[in-house]
C-alpha cells in the first residue's frame, strides 16, 4: 500500500515578497508503481532563490509541487536499476514522496539523469549544496567563466550564502584577495574568521559604500554577482579595466513588483559602457550563466565534485547549512532565505 503524500503547491502567484498565504500544503494519494518505477521518500530538499524568479511566477505551475532538487531514499522498487535503500539525487521538489522512473532527469535537463549519491563524497545533504547545484555553480562560475588568477581582487555578494561562501573560499584556494559583501556583522565575521576571506563588508551598514572602497584599494578584478541593485551600484565605480563580472543571480530584484523594476545587472553593466563577454567566454567582461548551461558545457562535473570533496576532507573548504525539518517548514524557511534569515545553504530535512 503506497503512502499518502504531502506536497507544497502555490495557492496564487505572489505579489512582491511572498506570504504564507501564497502557498498551500495538500495531501494526495500515491499512484501504484508501474514496471521500472520506484517509490521515493524525500530525505532532503533544497530551497533556492531561482524558485521565486521562475516557477512561482508561472500560472501553469499552480497545483504542481514546487520544483527543486531532492535527495530521496528508494523505499520500494520495481526497477532493476534502483534498489531499496539507494539515495537518488533528483528533481522532485517540495513533497514527501515521489514516484520515480528510470528515465527521470534533474533540472528537466536531458543531459542530467538522476544519480545515485556516492556517500564517500560527503553527507547526503551536500548533494544539494556544496557538492551539488550551488557548489558547482560557484566552482564553474569562478574558475571557468571568470577564470580567477592569483593576486586578483575578487568581490562576492551574498557572501555567507550557499554560492557565495564557496566562491570566496575557492578564490582563496586560488590565492586571490577576497572581499565578501553580506548582510550584518555576524555573517561578515563568519566570512573572515571561519572562511578566511580577507575582508567582508556589511551592505546594510550606513558606511557600506565607503567601507567597500577602503577594502578594495587595488580596485576589483572579478565581481561575482549574486544580488544586483544597490550593491552592484557600489561595485561598478571600483571595477578595474578588464574586470570580469560573472552574473550568477540578482536576488534583490526577485520580489520587485513590475512597477518597481530595475535594470538587470546585464542591462546596467552594458549601460555603464562595460565590455560584453563573447559567448565562448574568451573576452573579458561580464555575462549571465546558468547552472544547467554550465553542466551541459562542462561534462566534467564529476571531477569538480571530487576535487571539492577532497578540499572539504582536507579542511580547505568549509560549508554551512541552514536546516529546518518537516514539509511545513519549507514555507517559512523559503521566505526567510529570501530575506536573509538563512545562514548558509537553505535545506529541509524530511
Ligand atoms: N546562475 C545560476 O545557475 C545560479 C545557481 C545558484 C544560485 N544562483 C543565484 O545566486 C544568488 C545566491 O543564491 P544562493 O542559493 O547562494 O542563496 P543564498 O545566498 O544562500 O541566500 C540568499 C541570500 O541573498 C541575500 N539577499 C536577500 N535579499 C537581498 C537583497 N535585497 N540585497 C542583497 N542581498 C540579499 C541574503 O543574504 P544577506 O543576509 O547577506 O543579505 C540571503 O541569505 C541568487 O541570486 C541566485 O539566484 C544562480
């Protein structure tokens, strides 16, 4: 007998910053397993900013569980490939159970089949964070898009968050100077004292612009863009000629009403007369990149994960997760992450 399943769906499209009323938890029956299928019990799910800027704005997505990366345990199997007890890294979203098929892929990307999590790399939660989408984004964005070099000055925003904490530490491993930008003294102290950044500036402080200027005495060679808005405005005058700006995201825009729309970082940098990167990344400048684009372009993801797993094991790469428990916690934890209440990668344990 299959279990009942609880899912988080959108009750309506959020207007501006999401509220609890925009979400709903529903209970559905699980279908019987067909041949080649397995029943998956979600063990971990990840909450990420892109869900707000994409999935939640699309009316057709109402009544489907909110999508996102998951680590699930196979609890019943009619598949020769998947055995009971296997941990499946998939894309089953905000729900307690899912029926999986052998052909299922992550990220709706046909080049990314579901994977069995190799626990020798790290704990299962890391499959969705530092050894998953956010860590891989940091790794490829800094090393293959921005192509960081020793002694360059790297500035990263949302610095204590899932992507930012990895970017800053990888830049230190590559012997660059690292300045983080984060919200509040506690997060900034963490970036310096625990993660080894050279400086970290609180963008909520009244002296943010001056402090950033004072920290970046040599100008900025790479700005790893995670937030957009006023933080980008403070960075632009400090960019050195030939600076690279990998545009990873711009979270300060995601909850704006249409009437409040600001130029995206790409639009803003172009209007400031900065150069655009060629499609192959061969010229210096700035560009937007997406995780699934990187995954398709760099099929060496496994090497990246092994390298980062090695750095974690030898203590050069640390990670912090912001964990809540239970499907109900997805809603407050997601809203909290959008407003900076998370401290590290936002994860839900089920
Ligand atoms: N291109 C890709 O494929 C890709 C992949 C992953 C993530 N991303 C992007 O990377 C960025 C970071 O994502 P993440 O998963 O690492 O999230 P995260 O940093 O773990 O969490 C989001 C953080 O954003 C900060 N924030 C929220 N509102 C802000 C505002 N108005 N101004 C400045 N900072 C604000 C908060 O940190 P503070 O407390 O420091 O304010 C919050 O903790 C997002 O823009 C996301 O869309 C892109």
